[in-house]
C-alpha cells in the first residue's frame, strides 16, 4: 500500500500513479536481500568457494580477442596531485571541441579507471573481486590514437583494435542528443559482462555491476582532472547502437555507462 505522499510524488514523476508491474520497482524489489532467502541466494558463493576452477576463471576477468591487432600503450603516468585538489577541480566540462587526448594521456586515464595493479586488483572496488566490467573506446578525431574503435585489455595494458577508420558518423548516431563539442573526440564506454557477478550474487549482482560502473567512471573523470583534460559522463546514448558498434550482443555484454573525454579548444 503506497502512502499519500508516495502517490503525490509518483504523480509528479510519472504523470500519474506508476503501473503495478513497473519494471524498475520490480527489479529493485527482486534484488533485495532478505534473511529468509539469504541461504538460497548464496548458492553461487558456495559454488565459487568450492571450485578452484571457478576461482581461477574469476581471477582472469577480461575479454580477450586473440585475432585482433594490438596498440601498445605507454606506461601509465599521472601527476602527484593531492586528492582534495582533484575533487575540487573535477567538473563536467561542456566544451570538448579540441583535439583528442594523446596516447599517453589515454593510457593513464584507462589504467586509473580499470587497469590491473601488480597484486591483480584494480582501482575500483568490485563485489567479490569479480570485475564484470570492460572498457571500449571510440576515437572520432585526430590528435591521439588513430580514429577508430578499440577495446582495453587491462591485464596487458593494451588496446585491441576493433576497427580503424572514420567512426564519427556512427558515434553521433549512437549518442545523438549531444552536440558535437560535448560528445568529445574520445568516448569511453563501460560495459558489463553480467554473468561474472550474477553467477555469485544473482540479481543483486546486477546492482553491484551498476555501482562498479559508477566507481570506474569516477576514477576516469578524476584522472582526467589530474591531466587537465575536460570530461563529462554521458547517459544519453542508444544502447543497441553502441553495442552494435563494438559487436556486443546486449545480453551477455551490455553498455552501462559512458564518459566523453577531450581537450579544450584553446589548449
């Protein structure tokens, strides 16, 4: 039973009371943890604890395409900027109409967001250390890596080439609401391989993947702030068109988040 205040709020948000089968409400309710269902929900966790093979597979959480050519990335290098200064400097910049970040800058940003450290861990917290996320990069302008589509392999710190050549038209179709100077010369798409977390956590794992995408996005924009690169998170994209660009099926792997990175026109 909804309270009167909830009904009034729903009328403002939805233009009326939401449907009883509202999918957002259904997902949120289905992914809650309850004492009565905790034992059933922990089946995946017990299977992981009992299987060395599963544990080994979980520790190698990366999509690798051996047939693709690689672009070696420079060793990541970020300035030693105090964290409080980074937080104060971070802004969602609206003018990204300059040239693309250099290969060295992109290497630093990708590593800060999702690179593998010597201990095998990554910069963003991940539920159970399962790392369900992947990073895909679209370069639409000259000035950095050759224009094209790439996938970041964090274990090897390299870019896999998905496709080289002009991709700005397809990217603009996939991210249509943004004006040209906002979409940026580089778009980093965060995708989720959801079975990596759902096999252990069930529907709760989908929540964990969304939270992790936010952590990765924040690391990315803070790294951009350290390098003086304008950046802005982007939520207005056509999921299916982005997934088609990178050859994703939208089920086994689906896009969850995006960040546009560029350079100010005067830089």
